[in-house]
């Protein structure tokens, strides 16, 4: 029983002496866990962005399909209108020929009328001459008493043959007068008929021409209307084609954004893996430290227990000796002093064991994706970050989302911080040869952009701060060799002034 009590007392002493101290590694592990949670949150945010981009891509594809259908519909309408225009032009051409023929007929009729008027004039002269001759003859007959003159001519014959001659002459004169009268009446009737016919023909041709002109005007109006419709359809088609180009550009932009999101997600995953590895390393070191502390604690407990037992046994032996000694009082006093002295020494011995220095892991720097940013290229700043800069090529006010560093072609360009390549290649949006890097610094995501490069030295994967990624050039919409450098905070699409992070 005494031995068990000794062990319990020794254990109690060792536990009270070995109080655990603050653990720096545990704090670092907690920080890594927080960082991992932040990264997970960023990844969820990127997943939401990716879903939004996918939805936008589907919407753009649907719009492209509708646009193509509208273009086909407009083309069909234009085809119908074109056919109508062609048919109208044919009718116009035919009508012009008809009008030309009518004009020709009218011209011929006018020539005929002119000739007829000449003939009528001559006929009127003949008729007047006949009328004058007949008037004179009738006047002469009237003055001579009618047909008496003819009888006188016949009765004044001196012989039968003279009578026959006279009768024949009278008959001839009378027949001649009759013919003249008949011809006169006939000429007058022919003249009247011909005048009427010519006038009717002229009226008919003029009416016909008038109708033809009206039809031509209608056809011209129809052609004008169809041409206007065709122009409107052409304008609609051009607008649809422009809209389709915008949709294609939007689709490319969305695909590029999707690639950037994938790059950022990859960078976050790598940062998460680094944090996990650091956390695992610290946890392993912590477990090792705890195990070593446990071993040291048990060893200290055993040594303390052994010392306590030895102390107790020494005390008991001393008591036994005091009982057999003749100088009980003196020996007892002396024994008490020695026990106190031994207890004090034992306490010092135990304290020394429990306070031996611990083996601690070296503090590990938190993963930060390369720390702060560095200047990406040497040279002077030629254009600052500005939301209202006048573009040197277009002359329009366009936001300048970065800083331009003037340098000669071929000047090395370096990664401003460690990260993952999210895009490397030619960009049709004006950047030319461009590299984009995603960084995870102090739990926050950044994207850096390096544009107008003459050459690109990287394709994908991780890059270190200060690693060469290309050379200065003048590709894309550039007025001369320089590096266009951007920093986007919280992922691409949120440009900030690079001077906030780098001293140029």
C-alpha cells in the first residue's frame, strides 16, 4: 500500500510540474485551415461564375440560331423582292418598248396627218375650183334660162351630122358636169371621212400612250417601292450580320472567360494543395512533437517516481535507525533536518527534468503564391492607368485598364508574382500576344495580364515570380513597342491601378 501511495504522489508531482506551453505550429495549422476554407469559398465563387458563363454561352448559341434563322428569312424575302424587282424591270422594259412603238406610231400618224393636211389643202383647192366652175356654169345656165341653151345648140344645127355632133357635145358637157359634181361630192365625203379617221386614230393612240405612261409610272413606283424594301431588307441583313459577328465575338469572349476561370480554378486548386501539404506537414510535426512530449513526460514520471520511492525508502530506513539509537531525540531531530533537505533536493531534481527544452519545428511561412508583386519589365512608364484616356489609335475616350511600360522590342518580360498560367496566346481583342497569370496571395485571388508581346516563353502550368514569360513587342492594337500590364483584384474583370501594388 505504501508503495502504491508513493507512485501516485510521484505522478501527481510530475503532472503539476509538466504544464503544456503555447503551440505555434497549432496556430499555423489553424491559419492553413482558414486559408483552405477561403480557397474553397473562392472555388465555389468561380464555379458559380463558370455556371453563369455556361448559361450565357447557351443563351448566345440560342441567339446565334435565331439570328441565322432571321438572316435566312430576310434572304428569302430579299430573293422574293429581287425577283419582283426583276419582273417589274422586265415589265418596265416592255412598257418602254410599247411606249416607244406608240410614239413611233403617233409620229407616223402625225406625218400622215401632215401629208393628209397637205392633200386636204390641195383637195380643198380643187373643190373650190370646181365649186367656182360649177357656180359659174350654173350662173350661166340660170342667166340663159336653164336647158334652153342646150336646145338652141341642138336646134341650131345646119345638118343631121351637125345635129349629131351638137348633141354629142351637149351630152359630153352634161356628163362632164355630172362627173364633176359626183367627184366633188365624193372628194368632200372622202375628205370628211379621212379627217375623222385620222382624228380618231390620233385620239386612240394618244389615249393608248396616256395609259401606257400611267402603267409605266405605276411600274416605276412599284420598282421604287421594291427597291426601298430591298434596301431595308439589306439593312436588316447587315444589322443581323453585325449582330451575329457581335454574338460570335461574345461567344469567343465567353470561351476566353471560361478558360480564365478554369485557369484561376487550377491556380486555386494548386494553392489549396500547397496549403494542405503545409498543413499535413505541420500536423505531422505536431504529432511527432506531441509523441516526443509524451515519451519525455513518461520518462520524467518514471524518474520522478523512482526518486520519490528512493526518498520514501530513505526516510523509512532513517526512522528505523532512530528507533535503535540511544540518542533518540538528537537523532530524530537530525533525521528530520535530513529529510527536509532530501525533499528539497528531490524537488529540484524533478523540476530540472520537466523543464528540459522541447524539440520544436521551424516556423513555416504561409503559402502566399510568391509574396508581393515585382516590376514586370524595365523601362519608363508611357501611359498611366486611367478610366478616361484618349486611345492613341482610335482617338476615342477608352478606359486604360493598366500601365504601359515603354521598352525596345525583345526586352524581357517577367512574371510579377508566382502563380498559374491561365491564358497564353494571341488575342483578337486588341491585346495581341498576351499572357495571363492567376495568383493566390494572402487568401485573395489576383490576375496579371501582359500584352502586345513580341514572343511568349510559357504555355501553361506554374510560374515563379521573376520567371521570364516573354519579350516586349507591338502586336495587336499598338502604336509602338511597349508592355501593357494589368492587375485584376479578385479575379479577371476587376482592374486596379498597378501602382497600388508595384512602385514603377
